[in-house]
C-alpha cells in the first residue's frame, strides 16, 4: 500500500475510529508515515500554545477569516499554520517613473516588490480614475514552503476596525487583484493553506 494520505495521517494523529485497518498496518511498518504523524501532533501542540499567548485583535480577526477559509479545504493540513513573516520593501520604481510622467498618464503604473525568506510579493498599481487598481502576485522562493492558492486580505492602515476590508483568494498561479482602491496607507496579509503567514505593513498607495 502507498503512504497514508493527509486525511489518514490526521486520523492517525488523533486516533479517529474511522481509521482503516489497512492503513493501521501500513503505519506500523512505515517510518516515513510515523514521522509525519509525529509532526502533525507537534504542530497541533504548537498551535495550542500560540492560541493561549494573547493574540492581537488583528490576529483574532485573522483566525476567524482563516477558519472560514479552511472549512472549504479538503485537507486537514490547512489547520497547521504557525508563523507570520513580515515582508520588507525591496523595490519601488515610482521615483524613476514620476520623472517619466506617471501622473500625466503616459506611464501606466508603478511596481512594488516585497520580500521575505519564504516568498516575494509583487504589486503593480495602476490608475483607475481617482482610485487605483492593484494587481498582485505571490512568488514563493521555495514552492514546498508556501502552498498556493492563498487568502489575501487588504486593510486600510489606522482604521477603526480590525475586520478585513477586502478579502480575495488568489488564483492557482498566485495572482490576485483589488479594484477601486482610494489613495492612502494599507497593510496586506497573506494566508496560505500551509506555511507561514506573510504580512506587509505601510503600503503607500499614491
Ligand atoms: Zn508510509
């Protein structure tokens, strides 16, 4: 028999009664599956510790969003998310583009690139009258560490509410889009099915 699938591993980790005999036999003789079961138990224990460590209002809002998201996912792996990676701005080509006439309309948009250990996120901002359209793409540096599609939340910075303002799911290629965005400062939170959260603060949309 093949290695256990995600559902069987999860059942094995939590001794579910629906766990099939055939899979039990495989697990008894397979070091790979035993290790995977151990990893699930460890990650769930870490999640339980994190849940008791006074999450911020934003994190709580995020967990609620995540909960609605994972209910649509077939795999229990989606519950195993433990980290937040802050991304830093590594490219902003506005300075150069403004010289070329971004505001006069002869330049279509500008490009922002944010980076973390696990991924880059590119945002291309284009004029849409007085507002802006933002086209984004997630570029995992190691595909194994960040599974696409992801949930993408876009918040106005300094707002009164911790609720997500705009929430979209990326395409299978990691692309996403926001339309009709007023000028201002924003933050962006990316939740993968598995792997670290990515967070970007103080995005200045001009
Ligand atoms: Zn196995």
